[in-house]
């Protein structure tokens, strides 16, 4: 296991089913939380997100409560859902709408970590306007040269072909699965279900 300054050493064994290298390279925020909602792991994208959203936090990081890093308007909601996931052991996903025009919303996913805590991550929610900004029709962004779209069998995110492990949440595809969709497993779900 690769040591990281962004993790409580005791939490590394909890993250063992996931690739620390992949979590660290993820473009999207990833947080590992102990069951008391203290930060046990944060990837660089998560640190940037928190610093940009709440620059006054100062020394926030591993060992800190996740609460000040949550958007104030959603804090109670997320705390309640985190506690529900911890108590039930069931995965939770939530579409957080865009905070401003031109910025994609976020699909926030919480994975219970076998009685030890949570893995909290977010994926961009790509809708029509975001696809236009990417310069291609929505289906063209996700259709591989083989003609298929790859959907995670568990969380239903879609993989962008040619962009490594880049997965997005596509609300339109959640409502109506496109033709020629095949299934695989994203790296988050693989880590969770492979244990």
C-alpha cells in the first residue's frame, strides 16, 4: 500500500479494496470518513474543492470533522444520510443540482465501508447543456468506437471512452437507457463489491 499524507494510517486497511493510486488521481472529490464523520482520507481533488468552497477552514483535513466542509444549505441533509448509510449498510446516491448556470450538477455517492466508515465521492452530472459545452451530442460523448456505451452495473454511471477511468452520471440515461448500452463496473463499485 502506498503511504499518503492525506490519510489516517489506520484507515488505509479500510481502503485496501480500492486503488489508492486511482483514488488519488481521480479528478473528482473523494473522502473517506470514520463512522464519527471525521475525515480519514481525502484525495487532492477533495482538498481543492474544500479550499475553494470554504477558504476560512484553514487547517481542515485528516482528523477534522467533515461538517464544515459540507455546503451549509445541505449540511443537515448529508449528515442525516451519512448516519443512515452507516446504520443500514446500504449505498446512497443523490443528484445535487447545479449551483449556478453552466456548471454541472454532481452525483454524490456514499458507500458504507463494512462497519468502519464511509467512502463519499461525487461525479459530474452531465446534462444537455454540459454536453453542448463539450461540443458533442450527449450520446457521442459516451459511445465507444465499438458503437456501445458502457454503464456501471451498480451505480449506473457512464464511462467516457478514451479517457481512462472517467465516469459521469448522466440523468437522461438514468431515465431512458440508450440503445447499444453494455455493462461493466466502475472502479468505485469494483472496490466496494470486490471485498
